[in-house]
C-alpha cells in the first residue's frame, strides 16, 4: 500500500520514490546495482554480472533506445529517492517487459542496490509500476522468482501478487510464478493521479 501515485507520462512518483527513464548519465549508479554479485546472482543467466563501466554504458544505451521506441506500458526505469541535490539518487531499476514463449505475458521486475534493501522501497516501486501498467491498459502482470529466492517471493506478495505455482514456461528451469490483476492491487489512500506527459518546455 502506498500513500499516493502520480503518473506524468513515463515518470511515476510516490511519497518516497520516483521512477523515471534511464539516462546515459546513470552509469555509476547502474553499475552499483547490476555490478553487485548479490543482485546478479538472482538474475543470471538472463543477465550476467556487469563488471565494468564500458559494459554498463552499452547496456544503458540499449535500454534507453528500447524504452524510447517501446509502446507503453513496456519500458525500463531508474528507481530514485529524493536527495538534497534535488535530482534524486538512483537506488535501483524496474521494468515492464514482454516475456514468455511468444512474448504474450507482461513481466514486472525490479532490482535494488544491496544498500537499499529492507527499507520498503522495492515494494513502493512495485506498487507504483503496477498502477502505471494498469493505467496503460495492462490486463494482468506476472513476476517470476527462483524457488529459493525468498526476497523476490515476499516482494511479489507485498505488491499483492498471488502465487500460481511453478512453471518452466518462462525459462529452461522451474520458476515460481506470481500474477496480479488490477482488482487485487490496493488503491493508494490519495488515489492515482494521471497527468499529461511533461513537455520540457
């Protein structure tokens, strides 16, 4: 449950986090997430540990281009928290991506740098991204986790997702599958506010 959710185009705000598109300038922050063995352990083999700035820069460039060309709700976001500088510190990444044998399902996923674990930020980001997905016409969302990844399982449950069993539909191994429909997503106490995209003018 979150206090409120504001959606301005592809920027999503709650009381504690702002999800905004990745930028080419996020290399250092992104490397602190995807260059962490504690994070990469649960992403492999879909995404390997990123070991240097050059590799991270290439990945970010792909993400920026893919998100710019994607049809909402598909996309990738940097998860930021307010900072004294005002721009927001990047603490994680989140995504809504097609997946499955024919890409017919929509996956919600997020990763935080280990220093930000245990603060409820991933849950808040998950709620925000789910509200965004449904505001863009998504019918249902799925998340997958390895059977022993209790952190991912608990995150899915806190967002309101229901476990629907294990399946090898999404990978070459059995994964726990979680599903969310809009009726099962808690509405923020302050509601969901949707505004036109910011023009930058």
